C-alpha cells in the first residue's frame, strides 16, 4: 500500500514537471515566433527609427569605404536612399557624410546625427551636425552645427534623444566621453561631464557570443525618462548605468565640479549599445554578451525579454505606436567572414 502511494506521488510529480517543461518550451517558442525580420542588408547598419504611421528608417555608419548610402527608408523590405540619393553623395555641405544614428521624437520629427568623423580618422573641419527632417515633406528643416570645444578632435557623437517640451537635444560622445546638450531654439551647445567617470569606458573588452571584442568606447547609449526628468546613459565598454537630473544638466550656474554631484549610479546591467524607454517607464537594453534584449523595470529589476542566436549585437532601438520594439543587428563583435545578413528585427512585446 505504501509502495502504491509512493508510485502515485511519483507519477503526479513527474507529470507536473513534464507539464512545466512543456509550458516553458511553449513560452520560449512563442517568444521566438514574436521576433520577425523586417529587412536585411549586405551592408552594416546601426540606427533604426519608426514614425507614427510605421515608416522605418535605418542608417549606415561610415566605418569603411564600402558604404553606398548613409540614411535609407525601408520600403517593402528594401532600403532606399533617404530623402534622395543626392543627400547621400558625401559631396558637400548639404549631404550626409558619416551618420551614426537616427531618431524620431514624439512630435514625429526625424533627427539624423552625423559624426563627420569618417572611419574614425578624426572630426573634419565641418564638425558634427544634427539634421532635423520634416517627414510630411521629407525636407530638411534645420541643420545644427557645433563649435570646437563642444566637440574634440577624436569626438564621435553617437546617439541623440530629444526633449520636445523644452526643445533640448541630448547627445553622447563615445569617442571622447561627454554629454552634449543642444538648445534647439538658440542653437547653443554645451559639453558636460567631460571625461567624468560616468562617461568613460569601464573595461577594454567584452566577451560577446564567445568572441573577444577588444575596444574602448565611452558614453554611448542614452535615454530620456518618460517625464523628461532624468537622462540615463552608459558607456558601451561597461556595465554601470548612470542617470542625472535634466534640471541639473540645464542649470548653467552649476560649475563642472558641482554638476558631478548630481550623477547617480543606477545599477549594474548587461552590456548594451542602445537604450529606449517605453511609456510605462521600462528601459529596454541590449545584451551584447548574451545575444539578448533586456528590460529594466521601474522597480529596479532587470529581466531578459528574449535571448536568441538571431540577436547578433542589438544595436539601436525604436518603438512603434503599438509598443512593439524594433532593433538592428550590427554584428560588430563578429569577424567579417562570420557575419550574415544585417537585419532589422521587430519584437512583439
């Protein structure tokens, strides 16, 4: 009798374990199915942006001599030069040169950030530029330039976020660690937290998908909290997420040493390239070392949203009006011979 009870319990526990395993496997498969490829390219891209009506834009960094265009719009899965091929000729002042990122703000304005530092050979005489495009007309509205001092010889203006309430652009300099602030009304710019520990690289290598990626890249990923009260940022070569009150960044009476006191360590997070908040205050991060996308919730917990071999260096993030997440796979950590197609992936959350 006791033996029969024991066998019955054993069978029940076995069935429960099998059920849990099937459930977990089912959830994993459902998550994998929610990850879809919207476009692919033989050429390396980094940035992605999505408009209110679902238009998708990408940009190609000028890291080699084989970059046909700088900015493109994905139409029926095919990238086409944006706004036209003339803008992508690198022939003069009214053309793109070395675009690193793109962003669409909550007013549906497209911003294109040009490092003017082709192939990391140093910033040219034009200096970095930020372009504002009207998506209804596809015309440039304004071009912002930065004076020497705000950028340095080895600067690499990497990513941008826009406070549409105050008309302020926040930019990271990953080449020479700093946060750049640009007043979109006056055109005045400032270089802040220059060479501060929070804007500097923490390590000189990452182990990504079994590959040693040896590099020192400073402040890179950047994100504005939904209420625009805090700016979050992180070095690409690092794991510490920082934030600072935007009120402090905009206070011109604060001396550099005083401003540093407002920098806060948020927590250790997976190494990430881009970052993006959703409307609920969740911060989406890449997982460069684990082929993943992660999420930092408002209560401070970090969880893996999805892990997949298809996520080969989640680079930049964008979100559509339905809350779906878009990101590029730039495969930066892989040798050229091991790279596949570069993709724009969409994750249904």
